[in-house]
């Protein structure tokens, strides 16, 4: 199993409850695809390097994931990347 790092960027006006719900959603995706969440870090509200859709800041959530490549494909599909 490989170790991956995955960071999601969430709008600055997202509530703490919504962020927790997103974290649980991504954890569930990883676990249903035979992976493990090694660590989850909420980096909080940080400045974006450039303005995106009139937003200057965003909440960052960072995951360290142990598993195979299909987990990343599922996460990217869910995020529409």
C-alpha cells in the first residue's frame, strides 16, 4: 500500500459542522476502497495565493491516506477534477 497526501480547499464561509461532514465523507470514501486515513489535519482558514471566485481565503483540510491508486481516482471523481 502506498502513502498519499490529499488536501481539499473549502470556501471560507463554510461552517465547522459542514467541514466535519466533508471530512467524514472523504474518510468513508477512503475506507470503502480498502484504505486507511493515517492522519487528518484541519489547517484552518488560510490565504489563497490568488483570488478564486472573489474569495481571498479558504479552509484547508489535509489527509494522509494509505491505500492503492483507485482511492485517489475515487476522490478526484467525487471532486470532479
